[in-house]
């Protein structure tokens, strides 16, 4: 079973770090699967920006360093204008120099109208990427959702993985998995997912109770596509579990852009 867990972790890591195919050889790899362009858009009264406008919006937004201007360009979520400025000021040291943008068009999720721009960075160790998700506010002004752009987690990955925080809200990539052990040994009671992020080397195994709103929510996401998905989760440690095993308490958002209502509420 230990070797099985090792294979799960290796497999998930390899999946997150596959070399670009020859069809997409211009794309550098940063452990970020490219979002699939959706075929059915969320109905919105606000038209999406075209490619030129979307790229211009993102480039301008990332250049802002005045906290007073941040709300004109970013959907803040749980972050303050100063947090956004601090993040943008440190982005080159964290990710490298921006060396390209790719317009993804529609990547609607979580009942939100979303357009994506993939940002490539050149760093000393390896190429990196971030995803800028644009969504309109109540007046129709398209803005970058900052929390998803920063892959914000609460508390930090360090606090959860190293310092032992009991729960965390995390923006992750997940894929269906099949490792059952310890408190989660019964595959008739639990469903298993591999959980990873470009921000950490660790690969977690997340479990939700079969028949729960969380299982139904994740099932609905994977019904659309069986590949890896971006999901915003609340997870917790469970007594007696292995260090990488966690329970999935909530499915906060399909994708990383949160709304006032948790995604799994619709399955209650």
C-alpha cells in the first residue's frame, strides 16, 4: 500500500509537470494544465472583451502599483488593495519576468462569466505560469479576480502542511484517484482525489463521503471532463490518517473564482 501511495504521488506530480506536446511547443510548462475553452457559455448581459482588449486589460492591471487604483482593475474577494500591490511588486522575484501572454477566450465556471489569459514567466529554475481570470462586475466592467490569480489559500500552505493547521481553504488542481487506507480504507464509503498545486511539491489525497453534497459537487464537475480540474476546496486533517490524507469538507467553487454561495450548496 505504501508503494501504491508512492505511485499515486509520482503519477500526480508527473501529470502536473508534463512537457508540452509538439502541437503546443510554444507553451512553457509550469505545472498548470491549460483550461479547456467551454462550449456553453454562462448567460451574461455583458459582452466579453475580444482578444486585444483582454490582453490589454491584463497588461495594464499588472502594472498598477497605486492601492487607490486597484479596485478599478481587480475583483478583490478576500484581499485588500495593499495586499494586491504587495503581490504585484513581488511577482518578478516570485515567478520571474513575464515573457508572454495567451488569450484563452471563455473559461466559464461556477455560474460566472469568465475569460482567461495565461501569463508565462521566465525564471531561473523553470518556466512558470499564472492564470488571470476576467469577470464583469455589476456595471459590466471586466476585472481580474485577484484571489484566483494569486492562488490564495487560507491559512497558508506552510501553515497547513508544516505547522499543523487543522483546516485550510485551498485553490488546487484535482484528479480522480484510488488510494484507500487508514480512516479512508473503505472505498464503498469514500471517493478519492489527488490534490496538487504549482506552489508546493507535496501531493495530497482528498476524500469525501459518498452521497455527500461534496461528492455530488465534484461528480458534476468530472462529468463534464474526466481530466484534471481547478477546484477551490476546504480540507481538514483527520486523526489516524497519513500525513497526505485529508477530508474534503466543502467544494467552495468550481474553478478558483468564489461567489457568496458555496458550489456544493446546490447539491444539498
